[in-house]
C-alpha cells in the first residue's frame, strides 16, 4: 500500500500544490483573495458581497449583503448551502439561478429542485478510502493509455485519510496533498471532531464555513459541531476530490424542538435511540434534520455528536446543530488556539451562521417535531435494527416475545418447546450454562458513544461500583473497549476508572472500529459448540450504532445497542432477559443481592469527574504528534520514482481494477437491457452488509477458495474490509453474507440459481456463469435496499458481476447514488407495487429500454418480461448530472473523459 500512495504523490511542494493545480483556471480580480473568481474566468456575480472581516485581513462572502428577507427564514443548514453557492457561483457550474433556488427554499425544497454543492473537505477512512486511492491509481493508468497527463489525477480539495477500521499497520505515508492520520490514532469521526474539523475554513485569507463529505455514513457526527457533512459513496467522493461538485436535491428540513433536560438515569445514548425511533416513524429519508429550542443549552457538544452520529440510522442526510457557545466551549476544551476561536465566532456572527437564540424565532422549517428531554428513559434497541427501541424495563418481556414471533425484525420463529432450551458446558475448568438471551459479546465501542465523556465515565463509575461489591463478568463473554481516540483512554486513566473496567474484562482492544463492524474474532470452541448444540439465540450488546442481523458476529443472532454503562450492566448480568427494576444483577461478595440502582452513577456524580479530568492540555498532547504515527509506521519506506503505480500481480490486497481498462475517449453506446436473468430476489432492508460484507471471510466461501489458491493460509484471510483494494476478492465476496435470503432459493444463505441448468451455486459463481454465457442480470428487492454503511463495493461488486439494474421498492440515499456512479440503473416500483404484488418469481427474463442512456430523472420506465407481464417503474436517476454519469458508464468515467478533453 505504501508504494501505491507514493506513486500518487504530488510532484510539487505541499504548500503550493493547490495553487499550482488551480493556476490555469483562476483569474482573481485585483485586491481580492485568490480563489474568489471561479474556474471559468467568468466574473463572479456576487463579488459585491465580499467584505473584510472586522479587525482582520480576511475576506468573506457576506450573506447579509444579498439584502434578501428570505434569508432570515432559512434554517442554518440551508444557509451553509447558500454560502457555498454564492461563493462558487460562476454562472457555469454554479449559476445565479441555483442561488435563487436556495433562497426560495421554503417552496423549492418541496419541488425536487437540483442544486450543486462543493464541500470544503473530503474525509476518508481506510476501508472506504483505500479503494478510492486504488481507483485514482487506475485512473492514472487510463489517463496515460488514452494520451493524457496522469498527473492531472490529483485531489483539488483538502482530503484527510484516517486509518482506523482495520486497526493494523498496512498502509503508507501521505502523498503531499493528502493528510494521513496513521493507525492507532482513533476512529475517523472522533478524530474529525477532536482535531481535523476547523468549523471555519481559512484558505488564502478567504473565510467560509467548514463542510465535509466522507466515505463513511457516520461522517454525520461532525454536524454536532455545526459543520455540515454527510456520507457519500466512495465513487462520489472521488469525483469531488477531482473537482466535481455534488449534485443534490435541495432537501426539506425537519426541525426538532428540544425542551427540558435529561433525567438523572438517562444518557445521550438513550436520547439518540429515542430520536431514531421518532424520526424513523416520521420519515426523514433524504431530508436534513435541524435541532433547536431551549433544550439545546442542556446538551453538551459530546451529546450532540452522539445524536448527529446516528443520522443514517434515523434516515436523515444529517442531524445538524448550529454553531453556538457550546461549540466554542468544545473547541476550547479540545485545545484549539484562542485566536482561532475568536476568528470562528467573529466570522460566524458576521455571516449570521451563529445561533444565540435570536435567529431561531424567524426560521421556518418544513415540519417541527417536539421532544421534551425529561421524557427520555433508559433503553436499548434491537434485536435486529437500531430503530426498534425497547425501554430497559421492557427488555425481558420483549425478548421473550421475539423468541417465538415469526421470523422477522422482531422475531426468531422458535417453537414453545425450543424456547426453554439450555446447554451446559465447561469453560476454564468451571461449568456454565447458556440459554436463549445469554450475552456472549459485550463491547464498549464505536464513535457513537466513545466520543462522549459522560457515558464513558458512567461506564467506568458503574464498573468501579460493581467491583467494590465483588461482581465479575463471566470469563466466556467476549468483552472489549475500543475507544474512538487516544483521548478517551487518557481521561479514563486520569479518572482512575480504567482499572475497574479491566477487572471486568473491558481491556483496551485498540483505537478504531472493531466489534461495531464485525471485527470481533472467533468465540472459544467451547462457546461455539454450546451455541450450535442448542441452536441458541444468544446476544451481543454494544454501544454501537448498528445491529443488523449477522453484522456483529454470525453466532449472535440477537444484537442490542445500549449506552456504555448498560453494556457493562448486561455483561455483569450475563443475559438480556432481565428486568433490572425487579431482579438483581448478581450476588455481591457479602452474599447480598446487587441491583442496578445500587451501582448506577447519577449525572450529578459524573459531571465533577468530567470537569476534573478533561482539559485542553490533554487534547493538545494527544494530537501534537498524531500525523507521525508509531515507530512501525515511521519505518515504512516510500518511493517517488513513478507517477504510475507498479501493480504487483501476485498481491492479494492491491490489484488493478478493470473499471477503466477498456475505456475509450468517446462516449459509449448504452445498449438496452435484453432478456436479463434475475440473479437475486430479495426482501426488505437489504443492507450493504448483505451485499458486500466487511467482516471475516468464511473458509468455505468463493473468496476463501480464491485466496487459498494463491497460497494464503486461512489464518491470514483477514476481512473483506481489509481486502477492498483487490477487486478479485471483493467480487467473490459480493452477496456473500450468510444471512442473505434469496427468495428464489429453498434455504437461506449466499446462493443463487443458474436458471438454465437449475443448479444452486454461490452467488458469485452463478453470476460468473451468466457472464460467461453473455447474459445480463438484474436484482429484485423490497424496501430500503442498500441501507447501512456507505460501501462503494456494494455497487462495484454487482457491477463486476454483471448486474445492469436493481428494481426495488425504495433505496437508501448513498447506495442509490453509488449504483448510478457505477452505471447500474436503479428503478423503483410504483407506489403500492412490489415484486410479490406483481407476481414476479424471479424466474422471468427482463427487458428494459434505455434510449441510449438519455434518460429523464424521475421518469417512468417500462419493464417487460418474457412471460407477457409488463410493469412501470420510476427511474431513480435523480439529477441531470447523474444522467451524464450513467451515459458515460459511471461517475469516474465521466470525470476521466472531461479531464481528457481539457488535457
């Protein structure tokens, strides 16, 4: 990997790279900062709004100079979009009409109006960032092959790559125009919050709001700091890196009016799980959510970040908290310089982007939801989805009901005879018993909660109180603590709470996404045998943000999201079917029963610990050397010998992808889809985990077979996520989730029918056979297709398998964009229709006319079958820019052709 990054290294100095790259396109008027005039050379129509910030030599686009009363009513999140449009307006890529569309937001947000947005930064993490770097290297190859200058393939905006998910040293130094945060530093979103985010950008003495798109869906966490941002597909992120704006539908904004304060027992985790259920019911997919009201002052910045983090789970594009005094206090606490804070506040106030209560009264929202914070109760979410909220007092009853409910999001389909099954086993010389509901994984993990000192200290204090009463966690339970940054372990140690957590088995396992994305590892053989012997529904409980079936561990069929202190509590109890209000967790060393209320810390106990142990100096120390990395990282060598990467054909981690190898300069003909086979017929809530798993590679899978044929031992398989730089592994891992249910097959699992022969094979093998026969394929699906993580391989994999279209009842936002970005056509069943309602079995042959790719966003497209049935669908290519992506065979093909034309 280090050689790959080295080959993409800029060939000019880091400080001058952006200026050098943009020099041919920028014509700045005398007396104005560089960059104020747009690339096309056309006069900036909003030049008249440029002012100098009082007391500085910094310029900014003053939105108040628009002299437009409509501005007063705009939500803060929409004001950020407006500023971007005004600043980047050149009447070519961004037009005055776009600015007018945003100013008219109260009407146009309901009309599916398309606007451009140019984010200030792109944020990558290794699982999704490494494929982006591989694609850039492949694009350089194509650029050279087609007669262009490969050095033109370089980022044009600030890019940060945080190596976190794999928690291992497999990567290299940064190339000059990309900042790399090495392994061992933390989870990308927490590092972004504590260190990378600037709130106000200052480039060449031009000030503008910080904004970001990231290749991880939980990029939304940064909205808690007042930085507008959300997750995009890796393909879209690469296009932004290469100078393309994001083409988006101007969103509606749902206001959440907060009043009151959280009670003594409730945590920010309980708040976000409550909001997830509320907002899922309201329906906020494709919308912004913005928080306001007197309750804001009672939520710390860490609480807000927890709420913003789970925007993908409640379905919104983002959950935005405007910049206010809490934002400044957090920046001060995390060690940002005083003069920087003064600049941020001055600019935000001058441009009316600062919330101090006075602005709120004039703002209009699409709709408003009320929430009294005092009504939030301790709760968990599960057993299979983050929106399925269960009050802590009801968990026992709800779990017992789920056992015998029919198979679904709230059911496991057990018979009454199976419900009471138990299995005894011996572990480390002592006998234990497992039953349905036994906890086998308890993890304090994920950026959602480990970024919040309040809930981390609560877990530590609960652990200290439990240890004092002689309580312990059963040794067979897999316990772990994987904080989002080094700052967390520092302040736990400063509070003296790390030792209590260790005594309960919560040892530091690394800084990064681990259990939350399925990096749990294997259970001990005795535990695995007991679970399989009884076919038990055992549970994992974690302080994460996702609990889709099979994600955390293939053997924990039930998975619950909970606050860190509740994770510790359930680990101590050893089971989910417990009513903490009536039943003791365990018996103390004094022989007396210990109830949860006996060891639960109140907020009044937690706050003094926060005030005592958190401060700017700790954060300054943690982040002072963050880009240096460990000695192992520093020892990695790099080479600047070639602009083009020298691909190693025998590498099973990095492989030259075939996306651009046959690409030509001229626009391709987009053929109609004729007599396509249905590869898969799927149900609702098919996640990107189902499509492209990130966890362990099963030893019987096609990917495992491929690796073994190349001499890779089973112990070295690693995960699909770690091998996202190798298309040959990833295409074999597409639709390889063991929990996948293909309605065309008699049993669950990653299988598909090769219809001409009737053979049931692994999905990738079936697809390969169809491809060898020259046949096209489509996929049928239900609601929320592609929900979950923003995985570009969930679109790249089906593309390489030969899938031409996905017909679903609805799509998750990022995944739909990724499909278009790979040239796969997303079609949506009309309201009230579905594959089942239309009587489609998946054994039909499907034909779709594409009009040479000249499609109309949102138009009706007819699908015909070989059995005489035909039905209409809605084209989910949503913007004119996406039409161009599709006509070019994908977003990156479009970018590459445009760069070749400008060469």
